[in-house]
């Protein structure tokens, strides 16, 4: 699976996040359903995550949790 990088602004700083396309699709869907920008969603995930976990991992878990809840 290929990784796709996107740049986002978090707390006033630019950073890049590399995720598989399937995760980006779910993140885009979540942001759209909440009527918010993807960068705002990622900022929410960043604030809520355990600092011991990487941002990429936290975003993947968030996307997976959403997809699992949606399918049940």
C-alpha cells in the first residue's frame, strides 16, 4: 500500500502526515460529516491522543474506529 503525504497546520505549525489512501478516504469522510476541515479534525485527534503514540497511529486508529462503528 502506498503512503500519501498531506501537509496540515497544527497549532500554528505546518507538519506532514503520511497515511495510506484508504485511511485518507475515511478521514475525509469524517471531516465532511462533521462539516470541518481535515486539518481541524487532525488537530482534534492530536489534542486527544496519548503523547506516547505517533500522530499517524492516532489518526489511523480514529479512522478505523469510525469505520467499525459505521459498519455495525
